[in-house]
């Protein structure tokens, strides 16, 4: 028996969003559920990912469970749209595809699609001269299309679509009015046009139609009054004069031009043009890889609906060599069906010394469109007008490659909404009225390796995967660079990939290696560099001086010796011309290869200094001044800021400690790189400043557990300080190195550097460094199982810190002194008194991390004194002060000691949970000796719980770690 006929689904969006199955209206659910439906309906049957739907429904502030909520909406919509689904029949309307959703509908199921079809037929009828049919179709298209669409639908997607559909409706309405004016129906249109102009007084095309209708009705004075009113409104509201079409109509009315009475004659391009289908695109690249998302963005942007108000203009922007032309050509080929009347192409040579003249480019386009040489107007405006006339009503794609700026592009833009424009440029083309901009960046390793394999051969690339990865990394992901090195390999079958990787490893020679016949990365960079002014070129070279991964606007201003405003102008120009990147507001960075090029330019032009020492001095001065301010906020009780080198700049200021922390955490990689660079490069006068900068980073190094990154900078600065004989700088860096190595469990190296630091601090009367170094020496003694010596060292640290009135160092020393006494097994009331005194000091300091450390010691003391429940409460207090983002080692310390206390109050399962959290934290920071302690404890508690296999695994891992560290494999030192 055949299936019964299924009533068809119908949807309307050009007003309230509604749906029917046959004659029965469907209940579509909540506003957000309707918003999801709208996002699917208006994607034209394309699959929409969950991420896209989340953005469409909620924008930048989605609920935490947004994706599960979408699944619920999808399930509810299926029940409404597919009532037979529960009988076992497969869904036919809303389907899920790889984490995305798609609606399967017939062409006439959605009202906007039906209207688009009517508009398309109307254009065809108008082109064929059947104006009455065109007018009737346009009236049908507008019937029921309300001024406000998607009523009651929330979300950014619906808001954007409301604006688009409103503009589309007005564009269709204007087309209908123009057709009816051509039919001589001005008498019928005056009232409608009067109302429309009152509603849209800034829409010049409607004003133009009203003037024309009034004029043809013999109401010349009223037509001229419309112009005067419109001009007055435009000037008062927008500060602009009417556009050329309205001004021209006004002038012709004043002159009583005879053609106005008869109505405008449609422009007829030369007969030869109608027969010519230009196909000027370069060939597609056979080894094109990646860029699927960008291709889809361009295709979507250029496939405009039939009633679009203007030509779709898209721009692909990015630095030299990033693959703009390749992408644009590939996208243009993929759009062949969307532009059946042909494709025009021109290289505008925007990066050359002499960019192409729009006048010359227009001549080529006009010839391609069928115009004879003797028909080409000499006047630029007339030539552009003829070009627009030849494109009118045709579906032609114009690819303008390598544009210099918007002024060069503007005369080449079609006037017809049926055309599409694709522009590529190193410039951002901010003034271009683009409907979509694709900012192209370099390849990630995967497509870069795919391109390499396409050119050299998959087997050859796969035979040396590590070397292939080194090659593409040396290219910085720049497609041109990858293509060049791949071309070199392809014609040198005797070379290994590793041999090329070795050649590229030398940064000073890397650009020279990125050349293959006419392909050269450096040549591409030179074109952009040649367009810079002298001052811009100097700034380009200086900005490449620091080894920092990026640079902030204030730091760049200091480097360039400019105020922030003028510095920003220079930086933004370099971004505009593709010589610099701006990943975030007020932050700038070089592509790796452009940085090498800038440094090469400085050397080859004999301007390698360009005031480089002075520039580095200014930059380092700003960084140290700002780090001093941040240190004071993060550790308010310390005297370290007072002991730092004097600075000229006041540095940046911060609203609160959170802002100071954010700056320090964000800038840490760059500041470490800068200190190491100054140590290696000089000048000698900056060694002490760089050492103090690294010293000032101690708080953020502790919070990030960034000691591994600090070690190379310490070594470099120690060597630099010894070279110039700066004993104070050497002593401070020896302290920093000893402390860093201690945190990294490299205890065998700690004593040597701590001993030298003590000697240098004593010789230079550097009290704060002396006190802090005694802290390190005490920790080393504790590690060696010598609590008596540790207590002596910590006691000296306390004594010195009190003498110099540094309560911050005193806090550290007191805490460490209490820990040493715990290690020795002290358990009298004096230990509790010391811990409580320590807590009082940290409460006076008022800094949460400091107070949390004192609570850690107090909790340990309470546990040792046989008061484990109080210890549990104390550790919970300490954790509350620093969770969830406080220093990981301090959090781990609390959790580990909390686990001990929980075990003592017979809560073993909670003890295991706390210990496992501590274990995760110390593994994250790779603190092996503490990891072994936690594993031993975990093994003991798990064994008590009967989890023997897990316990043995923990003991085995602890034994392996202790053996590797050279510690006793019984109970780890330190307890």
C-alpha cells in the first residue's frame, strides 16, 4: 500500500516566524528555539555547526550548557516538524551531520526563497523588454513582505538578518518603482513615493523617483522642492551633499532636459559586448592545499541574492607571501557557475614602485568586454561610466589582485548589483566598502607539510617527517616560503630534507636559502619595504631589534622614542601595508621571516645601530620602571623595589594588584627574552638594569612556576656581569639562579651559586639579596637532611630582614624557619607561638598569598602537635585564599598537608582525593621530589583502604623518582 501524501511544510520569515503543515499552523516553541530554526532556514540548506548556532542564538555570552540546550531545541523541533519520526521512519526535515544541523526543504517551502525566484524572473523579463510582467512579478514578490521581519526572534544572527532583509525589501521596492516609472505610471506612484520619502528621507534613490514622478505629472516646482528638502536633510543629518545622480537629475530638470519627459532609456551596451564572455583568470594552482574555510567564506559572500542592493565586494588581505592571490584565484574558479557571464582579472601591482593606473586597467577591461579601441573614452570618468554600463545586468566576477589602496580600486568597481568583486591586497583597505574581509595568516604545520609533500613528493616528505617539520617551521608557515624550499628540493633529488633543514637553521642565512629562480621571499618583502618613508623604514628596523615575541604600544613608543600617539600612527601604517601584524589592540608583532628581513636591512644598509643601544636602553628602562610598580603591588611588604636600579621613565601605572599581575603574567615571556638578549648583546651599561629586571620578575615567576624559563636568562646575565665586573648584578643573578634551580629539584647545583651570591651580597652591602640568599641556603640544608644548619641559615635571614625592615623577606624566612623546626621534630608550645606570630605578621601585610603561606605552616604545626581537625580547618582557610588560580606549588602544599590531617581524623578517602589533587599540581610544575612524597603517602593510604595494586603502583613510581634524584628510597627528606 503506498504511503499517504504528506502535507507540505511551509515557513515564513518576512514578518513573524511561522510554520504550517498543510493548513495546520505549527507551534515552534520558545524564542531561542525559533532563533535556532531561523539560523537553519536562512542558511539555504547548508549544514550549520553547533558553534555557529551558539553564536547565532546567544552571541558572545552563551550559557555554559549552550550545546546541550541546542540539542534539546533540535529534538523538540524534530517532534514538531517530523511527527511520524517516532514510528520508525527516518527523519526528512532536520538532520544532524558530523556535529552540525541541516534542514531539508523544498524550494518553495520558505517565503523568502519564493520571493527571490520572483525577483529573478522579474529581472529576466525586464532585460527582455517585458516591463509589465516585470512589474507584476515584483509586486508579487513584495506582497506580504513586512518592513520588520523575524519579529520577536532574539540573537545577533536574527538582528543582522533583519537589517539585511529590510535593505533587500527596500531594494526590491525601488526596482519595482523604477520599472513602473518606465511604464509611465507616475500618476499612480506619487502618493506612494511621497509616503516612502517621508519614511526614508535619507534614501536618495526614492527621492530621485519622487522628483521624476512629480516632474512627469507637470509638478516641476514640487519636484525641485523635493530636492531642496532632501539636500537640507542630508546636510543637517549627515553633513554631506546629495550624490551625483540626484544632483544630475536636479540640473536636468532646471534645464528642462527633453529626455526627462519621455522617461529614462535603458542603457544599451555595444552589440559586440553582449557577445563577449571574458575569461581572464590565471590558471588554478594544481598543488593548492588548505584554506577550505576561507574559500567557503568567499563563496558565501559573493553568491549574492537576486535582489541584492549592490555588488558584493570581498577583500583578501595579508602580508607578502601569505597566499592571497592563490586563494583568490582558486575561489574565483570555484565560482564559475555563480558568474556565468565571465570573469575579469587585473594585477594592480600595488606592491611595485609604480602601481597600475585604474585608467589603463579600465582600457583592458573594456576591450575584454568587446569595446573597440576607438570607442574607449579618454576621460577617466567617462571610461569608468562605460565600464559600468557594459557590466549592467550581467553576472561577471571582477578579480582585482594586489591592490595598492582603495583609491586605486574604486574606479574599477561595477555599479551593477549582479556583479561580484574580489580584491587582494597587503593593505587592509579600510575605506573599501567590502561586505566581507578575509584576513589571511600563515599555514599551521599540517597544511604547510601537505604543500611540501605535494611539490617534493609524498614518499620523500614522509621518509623524513622530523626534518620536514623543521623545514616548514623555519618558513614560519608562510606559503610562499614553503613553496620556494619545496621547489628547491624538487629539482635537487640528491638532497635530503634534513640537509635543507640544516641550511635553514642559520637565521642569518635563512632568507638567502628561500630563493628558487624567480621565486624569492626576500624580493617579495623588498617591494613593501621600498614603499616606506625614511622614518617608517627606520621604525621597521628598530621594532625588529628586541627578541620579544610581540611588543605593546607603550614599549614600542619607548623603543622608537615617540609619544604613544605618533608611535601608534607609525605602527598602524606598518600594519596597513602588511609589514607588521596587530594580533590584539595595542599589541604588535613581526612574522618571523619579516623580523629577519628587518634585521638584514639594518645590517646591509649600514644602519645596524639606528640608535639601537639607545633604543634598548629606553625599552629596558620602561620595563624595569613598570616591573618595579607591579612588584610593589604584588608584594607590598618587600624592599626589593627600593633596591632596584634607578630609572628615567616612571613606567606604566596600574589600577590595582590584579592589573599589575595581568601585565606581569602577559609580558613575562617577552621580558625574559629581553633580559637574555641584553646579556648576550650588551651594551655593558645595561647589564645591571637587565639583572634587576629579571630580579623584579620573581613574584610572577613564583606564581607561574616559571623557573625553567628563568634559568637561561640567569646564566646569560651572570656571564655578562662577570665580563664587566659587576659584582652586585652577579650576586643577584646567582641568588635568582640558585632559587630557580632549587624549585626545579636541581639541588646539586644550588649550593655553588648560593655560596657565590652570599659572598657578592656581603661585598656589595646588598642586604635584601643577602637575606633572600640565606633563605635558599637554609632550604638546601633542609634538603640535605640537616635541619640544625637550616635553622641557623633561616635565623640569619630573619635577623637581616628585620635589620633592613623588609617584612616580606622576614615572612619567607619565618615560614621556612618553622618548617625546619618541624623537620627536626620540634613539638613544643613555642613552635605554635612562632606559627601564630608568623600569621600575625602576614595579616598585617594583608596580601592573600602571603597569609596563605603562613596558614600552611600553622596547619603543619597543629598536625604535629596532635590537633589534626584544627589543621584540616586551617588548610581549608589557606586554600580559600588562593583557589583556583593561586601559585600551584602553594596550593599543592596545602592539599598534601590537608591529606595528612584528613588521614589522622579517619577520613582516608577524602585524604586520597586531596593528595591526588596535590599530585596533579606538582606533576604540572614537574616538582619531582614533592611528587615522590605524595606518591609514598598515597600508596600508604590506598593500602589501608585495601587498594593494593594502586598502592604498589604509587610506591613503585616514588621509588623510581627518588632513585633518579639520588635521594634515600625510604622516607624522602623533608617529611
